[in-house]
């Protein structure tokens, strides 16, 4: 399975994660559509956060760390619940896939 962007086939693993991270904003709607997600500004907030963490740390955070960061940076919302509304199929995995990043390390994203 892979994704086609501007006529180029991007390789993905059996779970739909790109085998090489792609930071192009053009890939996000392609993967989101395959995931059945209609993108909103809040989806992009999560996607940009994950991309920044990937660039800084070389991997994405687990769900607990995501919730803590969003609670700290954007208080007043139940982020644990809301992340599941945005990405119902395990936010720490589905959001990473939609962001065009590679499969998270081990259990829970590390």
C-alpha cells in the first residue's frame, strides 16, 4: 500500500505509515482522505505539533505526552477525549500516519 502525490508513488508499510517521513502539507489531505478524516484547523494543530516533535526528537510522543503537552499549551479543553474525536483510531498512531510521518517506535509511540 502506498499513497500517490503529484503522480509520485510514496511507499507505505502494511499499516499505512510512510516508510520515509514526508513533511509536505500536500500529503496530509491524501492520507486523511484514506483514513476517512475531514481535516479541520484542530487536525492541523495536532499534525504540526507531531511534525515539530519528530524533527526535534527523531520520533513522536506517546499519547500521555501528547495530552500533557496540549493541556499545557492549549488549556481549557479535555485533550484526552478531544484527540480521540479528531483521530478516533488511536490518536498517537493515526495522527502520526496522517501527518506523513513514519511508524512510531514500540508501544505507545516510543
